[in-house]
C-alpha cells in the first residue's frame, strides 16, 4: 500500500502560467533552454546555467546557487504564490485526440525504498547526485516525477467530477499539447484521495527515475540529521503526478545503426531471413501493427519483418520484450552490437520524431539501417517492475511530458 498526502503548492498566477511553465529540464540541452526561456520562465531555476554568458557548466556550484537565488526572487516578485492550505491537484494533458488525467500529490520516500514505488530503469549515481544537490539547495521539489497506478473506479469518478468544472489553468504549450489544472481543496475530496491510495498496492515510475531516486535520498539525508524525526516531516515527501495505467500513451522507441557489420544489404537480408519473414513494403514509412512485429528501412525500402517461430519465453518479462528480441536476434547475432549502452554504432529515435526521422537519417548516409518497434505496453512495464527487473535501455518513451512549474512542493530542514 502507498502513502500519499496533499501539499500547499507554490504556483504561478493564472496570467503567468504559460510564460512561467516549461518543458522538463532533461528534454533539452542548455542552448535549447536558453532559446526557450523568457524572463520569467521556470528554466531560470531548473536550467540556471543559461543565466551566465557564456552558458556555464551545469555542475558548477555557482549554477546551483543561482538556481536558489532565482527561486527566492520568483517568490518575492509574485511569480510563484503559495496556496493557503494543503491540496491535491488534477492535471489533464491533451495530445491530439488523447487525454490523460493525473493526480498531483506527494509520495513518501519510504515507499520508494520499500519497493511500493516500483522502478524499471537503472539510474546513474552521478545524475542522482546532481538532482539531489538541486533539491537540497532549493529545499523543494521543483519538478514532479511521473507515476502510474492501477486504475481505480473511485478515483476515476472523483477526477471526472472535478474536471467537469472550470479549470484553474487552461492553455496550449508551444509544442501543441493542451494543459488543464484543477485545485482539489474540499476536505472530503482530500480525505477520499488519501484513503483511496492507501488501498492501492503499488505505484510505478513511468518517467523520472533519477528525480525519484534523488528525492528519496534527500529525505533519507535529512532524516539522518534530524534528532526529532517522526516520519511526517515534509522532506519525507516528494511531488509526483500519478496517472491511471489505462490512460497512459507510450510511443515507439526505435533504433538506427551506422553499418551492416561488413555485410552487403543482400547478405544482411539473407541472414535476417533465417529467423524472420522479410517482406518488402515500399518507399513509404511502415509502422509495425502488433507486438513481435518490426519494420526496417534499408536501401530506400521499408520492410515488414516477423519472427518465423517463437524463440523466447513468453513468461519472461524481459526476454519477451520486442526490444530484447530485436537485440538478441538481429543487433547482436547479425550486426555484432553487444551492449546498447556503450556501442557507438547504434543510436535511438523515439517519441514524436516519427518514422520520417529514421528514413532521413538513413537516406542522409549517416546511418545504414533503421528498425521501428511496436510500443511497449503498460502491462509489460508493470510485469517487469513487479518482477524486480530492469528494462533494456531506451525502451519506453512517454508523451506528452509533464509541464514543469504548474506546482512546486517545498519543505524545511527539520534539523
């Protein structure tokens, strides 16, 4: 079971929300952040290296201190205003025809360490350390993590009722995604949400593994220095947006490879045909239509490729993933790519870039071949996380990304 609670968020006034809110810190580089950031953008807090000329190294101490200074300034100038009482919040995202409704709340660090908040990706300590330093110097979770939970009829009904009312925020961001936001301040609704999550067995990290790890470690760090620790201190909690698992949209995460490992195109297709049915489709991009089906772009032609037989254990949550099947039977066996994390011959293309980007990179001569995969399902992610296993690298791409700056969770030292 998971423990959640409401919080008194720092939020922008309605008239500033579009200008202040931003894409997450980790979906852009410093130059892109500098180009996007207006004078009141949250990026001056999440990517403060952009305030230096030339742009500074984001790991420098002066950069972290600038983030803290900007965070204070944004509050002093009224760009961020605290809600008068702890609340939950409803956050709806729209991408095309797809709409998903999340609950903005605070999760307890102990659920992360106990495994009630489940992960499916490896994290790097150096990246955790950087996020941890950012949280500590701000005394706040500036950006939320992205969780999923097993669909719950009661929570669905509450969210539907609240979201039928006029939203606090309603805007379309520059990338074309719709964002709506409601404040849940009624005490009976707050109690209902808290109690409902107390009966949910687990939550799953969809996106934000490093932020989750860093936030939990911050709570642990502060606990070790707090002689009067009770477990209810605000630093034990970190901000998340939690979506029911049946609403999330996962996009394909595809592969491009620089060469054919010394083979001609004809010889490569011959090797591939030993384990796959290979059917030429034509010059137009072809998207796989089902699990265990792939598409391939080579020499100006798209192909549909399907395994001739089952060479994996369907009960193995990792081995039955399409990314694992492709890695084992094609990337490793034929192309000699042993480690997706370190091999420089392979790159990954996902999200909104689409199949046209795969074709462009091959036609340009930068890459020799591209593979498109059917998107991983939430059921597969949950199976991997429940088994305590880790997804292969570059497997999941969730879209749309959470908008940062709609709510910020703050806490005190407790020391």
